[in-house]
């Protein structure tokens, strides 16, 4: 993955953002389609029928697409936008990351809790270290993420991580290598960009390690 959370060149077919005009791999963009009722529909899974309209996965870029009425221009027809489209995309991305993590947990490809994560890291079983952005900074620095720019995710809160693991809150989690890990990393990068978290670990309040 390149700087800024954007996937590297060669990571699949490229699409052009209707706002910036930049072409990039699909992993760094949000796909939209126009429904039968001319409603703009976010298609995070990229499976809905129809011609795709692509926007970079960044809040400011999406806000520009709405403000400048670029969806209608790209669709070449009048369209209707859902109320609060930008917040809707953010919430859908959040839910998608949580659901993918939950699926990884059920498939025994993810664990949570300091001790289990530490053991996975020590054995080399963890491809990705996931830590809540509002967890204790002192506690989080005790674990060293796997090497590489995709080895450490910090875009979720302790409560959001808890939802993925069926707990009230989670500070530390780890993902094993595999297809689910790649999907989590890609969607989490989009969410981090939507939240303005790319490029720095987001500090927050101290929360008891889980």
C-alpha cells in the first residue's frame, strides 16, 4: 500500500475519481451506482449492477462531490442524494470493517486481548496488529506490530473493536495472514482516510487494556 493509505500501483484495475480526476486502483475509492429511482447508492462491496461512479475515500473529496453536484454530471442525468451521504458512507465503512473482523474471528483468523495478541506476535502468526485509537498509549507501545505499512491498524475505537469480538471493548487484536486480512486492511485504510487518521497514530483517552 502506498503513502496516504492508497493501494500501490498494480493492485488491480484503476478507476478515475470524479472529483480529483486522478486514476488509482479501486481499493482507494468508493463506488457508487444510480438506482432505478435515480438515487445515488454507495456500493462498498462493488457488486451492485450498473455503471460505477468512483470517488476517493476521503471525507473532503466526498463533500466536494456533493457540493459541486458531480454525481449528476458523472451520471449525465438528474440524481437524488441520500440525506447525509458523507456520514452514511462513513457509517457503512465502519460497519463493513467491524463485520469483516467479526468474520475473521469466527473463522479463527483473528484474536483479541493483550495476552493472545502478544503470543501471536511472538510466534509470527499475526500479519496485522489492530489497536483501538482511544486505548492507553503506554499499553499499546508494549506490542510491536509486524513489519510493513499494512502491519498496524488504528482506525477503530475500543467500543467498535469490541463489537467485532463480542465484547464491551477491545484494545488489542491481531489478524492472521489470508484473504480476510487483506480485505480488512483495504477497508480499514479507507475508513482511516475518511476519519483523517492516515499518517499518524490517533491518541485518545486511557482505556483499560482488554
